[in-house]
C-alpha cells in the first residue's frame, strides 16, 4: 500500500502491525507530488509517503529508503491531464480544492477552471437523469 507517513501512526496501526507485521516499509527520501487526491508534477507538499508491503508469513519488518529518483525516472506523459484527474475525484475532493481558492487564497496546482468545469458537468449529468 502507498500511504502517507502519518498513516503508520496511531494505536490502531500499532495493533495491526503487532498482529500482522509488514514485510517491508519503503520510505521515499523525496516528497511525492501528490496533493488532495491527485498528482501534479509541479506540486509541492510537506507530506511524506511510504510503501507498506504485507506478505503472509513474514514477521520481520525491513525498513528501506527509496533514494531520490524522480528526475531520473519520470517520463513525459507520466502525469494525467487535469480533466482526467478531476473526473476521478469525488465531489467532496473537488469542493475542498475549490474552497482553497475561495477562502484562503491558496493556489493548488489543479486550475480553478478545471475544478469548476468538472463540478458543472456533474451537476448537468444529475439534471439529465430521469426521476
């Protein structure tokens, strides 16, 4: 599972790891460009991510760091178009992004026009559905 670093915290995770220790925790040394449910090549985030791998029968968790590799591995076309990503997001995710534009002046990488267009398309689809 690809998880935020804070996912591994909490009593619930402690209990899970006691009962079912992961075989591997692979922590990214650099930040991933993931923000509020989407990816953006130019995104800046303070959130750390790690792969947590469970394999039945393994009880000795290994910890590894994934070295900086984005510059060497990323290819043109790795990042889906904004419209494609917006279609995959929930209304709540889109509304949260829109709220960032409207209330705190934050400028998330996804363009405001894309967020509004996705919400408008969904509203139109809802109106077209017969009752």
